[in-house]
């Protein structure tokens, strides 16, 4: 749940670059709410010291957020944590993307057949925004919400799959704005090399994340295109690098294409 709040905070910081904050009292409340992304349980004193605010001001803000169910108070400690309304915002965000409901049954089938995790994401500005993750049916204990998490495009299978179909103009703009930071020794940090990788991705029809974002993890991904053949989303199969043999990659690419076609037919 708190990942959505972190996402909203980043959006707020980006919007501030283009305009002045109009309602400063609202800014204080959102700053406090965002602080719960760093620490899940916070008290009045800790918050007032962190933001250099009067305790009475902090108490009033927390009480208001509690009354609106954005926060709830722990009876034992008297401290606050995120409330049910944050979950409702997160769910509403996911519901806004109709592709989630379309893709989830197919994603579950792929997860069961491959025994790997399957992710769904959409392009958001110059990043990958995760909407859903499905796990093999007998691994439900590993499941966690991924809604609202973001990742860089250039070092993820999902991102490269989308970038490869987003056109030369967008890619040129992306490369001009994006710093290609190395997450692992396999991360692509050279712009010309990334262009070549995107060309290969489009030619073979799927992207490969060869431990470029996280060491020990590989994935293959394909874009989901709308009826105008524009990028709508992307789906990936992800797991331990040792599982991604050449045979499995070839087999799973065929499987992924099969289900991508089914998703696209319902958009």
C-alpha cells in the first residue's frame, strides 16, 4: 500500500519543478503521509521533530487523516500507521487499467506452466509502472502487491520490450533525458549499445533482461500493442537466472506470444 504513496510523492516532487505549491497546509499533510513510506509506525513527537513542526499542528493533521481513514492508530503504542483508504486508492488505481482484469487469468496460466513469476506493467513517463504480478498456484505464500512500483526502462525486460516499439522519436528523447546508471555489471550504460539492443529486441520479438537490473534474476518480455499498434503495456516471465536456459527462453517466448495475442484481441 505504501508504495502508492511513495509514487504520489515522486509525482508531487516532479510537479513542483513546473509550478509553485498553492496549498501549503495540504503540502504539510502529504509530506507527513509520505513519511510513512520510510517508517511504517510513527508518533507525534517523531514527526514533529523530523519536520520541525509544532506538536499541536502534527496532532491535528494526524487526527484528520485518521478520521478520514488514511491513517489508523495503534492502541498499544499510540503511534500511527497507514489506513484502509490508502489500500482503496491503490485498488482504484489498478481498476483504472482495464488491461489488468484482461491479463490476470492469462498471467496465472503462464505462471503455472513456467513455474515462474509473471509481471504486467505499463509505460509511465519514462519509467515502467508495475500493475500486477502472478505466481505459480502453489507459491501463493510468496505473493506480494507490486502495484505502483516503478523501474527504469533501459535495464528491465519490460522496459526494453516497450521501448523497442515506441518509435525513434521517443527513444531519442528518452536517451537524451535518461542517465544509464549501472545496477549490475550487466547493465547497458552506453546509448549506442542500448539502441542496438532495442533493434535486436524488435527483430526477435521479445526482450531479455540478462541480470541487468538485479543480479541473479533474468526475464523475457513482450509488448502488448493496442489496435493502432501502439504500446499499451508489456508482460514478462521472470525468475532465477539458472532457470533461463536457451531451451526455456525459446519455449517461453512462444508461450508468451500466444498469451499476448489473446490479451491484444480483447483490448
